[in-house]
């Protein structure tokens, strides 16, 4: 099989998990099947590298280096989110090709990167290449469920060995253009900090009964008022060091008054935030109302109404501080606030991001995507890399694909797809990066 065919075969393995099947034999089996697919598809690296299967959701590789230079680690995950098949134009696991794109769940998030890393290593090992330093790969099978069985187990295993890394590279922000008003120059966004994650249950109780006899104050009204208060009182703007550096670096591309404001964002304060409001996700902790529940029947008063809100926490907001902020805004004891799932604090900005790894990533970018500048950025979603903070000096989150808004929106959406050009340039990027280490 060639590289594209290997990628298509990876897409065809439906590595998703329904909530009720997490950790059961059916979910375990498909994740183990993907691990074995890697063994069958990349025979050279499996003869060259050491491999440890920690569980169906975690597999680790080591390519031994010839020197004592600090090791580096590449992360990827092979699980994918659910796909509503009836809303797709193609089979989500068919890996069909049309008009220069391959369609499939996980094509962008993130089997394209995983297969590119393996293909690059396979080809280099077949040439007899040996790295100067130890290169590790850690692939997880439950990143979409917070990495509890995959990344956390790998980190625990690394700690037991006393293994540390100079830097880590995971999925992240891509190469974009036309994302900032007035700037059409493409640039590569390498995230050096990461927002946190928190979902909250908001519940209001009442006596159930027949809908023909509603109470004067209904639980749904109380909950609705709470949601309106949250919407009217967003978290305050905050200019992180990373975002400030980003706007300074792109300011020459904007030029004029807009560029001047970008360059001096902190000095302009409210004026800058007003001008940059379209990029709100990188400027404040955001709140999204994602779920609403009430009665199961149209003529029955619910005993409980519930909403779930999802927060993406901008440093230095913590899970605890954000909960208290939401409670203060609601200011109603009838609305009970509790954590839904597992929260994660944000990863602080790394002001010394250029000390390790940046130069190597930049050199690989020059080969794969010449002329595109590399800029520090903030990851507004969460990645497995957050689990590795204690065992590395730097973490970079980057997807070496040039993506427009439509393509980005297919991640976790319908008709997820990747272009053949992106696959090939991504493979070149990882080939050059590995060769330099």
C-alpha cells in the first residue's frame, strides 16, 4: 500500500466509543485492532523501534538515539468522535476520495497526523536513518474522552521509568489565512498554551404533576433566568502573553491604524478588545449552552429541569474560580450548580517557547510550506498534551495542514475531510522534522 491507501485503511477502522461502551470489550477490541493495524502496515519501524502496549487505549514507541541529547515525544490519538451517518454525504468510515479530498471521521482529528508520523518514520528507518536522540511516540485511544485510559496511563508509565522530554509535539492549531480581519497572508499557528475545560450542570427542582395545573413559578423559568444572567455577564476580557505576542507579530501584516492597535494591544485595552471581538475565544473564558432537558412528555410538569454549560477557561481562570463566578452571576439558591464530567485547568503560557523545539519545527515548516511564518498561539480546545506537563520542558500543539474555515468546521462536524495536498505536505513536514532530530 502507498501512503494514501494506508491512511484510507486507518479511516475505515471505526475507533469511536459510545458513552455506555467505554472500557468494555467491544470498545477495547476496536482500539486493539487499530494498534495491530499499525503493526501490519508499518513493518520496518516495528523491527527498528521498541514498542509497549500499555492497554487498548495506549501504545508507546521508542526509536533509540545515538547520543545522550534529551529525548522528544510525538503525541497522537486514534479515537474519533461519533458521526451522524444520515447527515453525511459520504460513509464516515468509507474513506472515499472526491475532488482531491478524502472524506472520513478522524481524517483531520487526527488519523492524518498519526499515519503521517508513522509513514515518515517507516521511510526513514527503511533508509537506515538513526536519530541523534531518543524519539518517542505515544498514541492514545481515548483523547476525545479526556485521555483517562490512554494519556494518563502513558504518563504514569513514563514517570515510573524516570523518563523526561525536552519537548512534546501534539495536534493543535493549523495553517490559516483570512482568519483575522484585514489580513489575508497565511500563517502557521503553533499553540504554546491551552485553555481549560469545564462543563457544569445547572438544575432546578419542582413538584411534578399535570401540565394543566402549572405552578405560579415554574422551574424552567427559574433556569431560563439563570441562563440569561450568564449570557448578559460574560467573563471579562484578558490579554494573555501569548495572544499579545501573536498580535504584535501580525501587526505589520495589518498595517495602518489597525496594525498600530494590534502592536500596542495592552496599552489600548478596551479599544483593542472591541476591535478584536470577532476573536473572542482567544480573549476570554467562553460559555456555551450545550444541553437542555425537561419533561419526557409534553403534558407532564418535570420534577427537574437541567442545562449543561461548557466553559473554555482562559488562564489564569481555574475550575474552582470559574464555578464561583457562575454561582455569583446566577445568584439564586434554587439553581444548583455541579460539575459535569471532568474539568481541566488551563495550561499557562510558555514565555520561553523558543528555547527548545521551535527552531526544529520552523525548519521543517520551511521545507513543507515555504514562506509561511510561524506564530505563537493559544489552543482553545484541549489535547492529550496537557497530561504531560510534569515530564517535559515545552509543549507545542500544531497541525501542519493549511485549512480554510469550511474545513476546520468539519472537525467534529459532518463530512470531515482532508485534501491530498495537506496529507502530502504533512508527511513532508514530519519527515523533515524527524530527520533533523
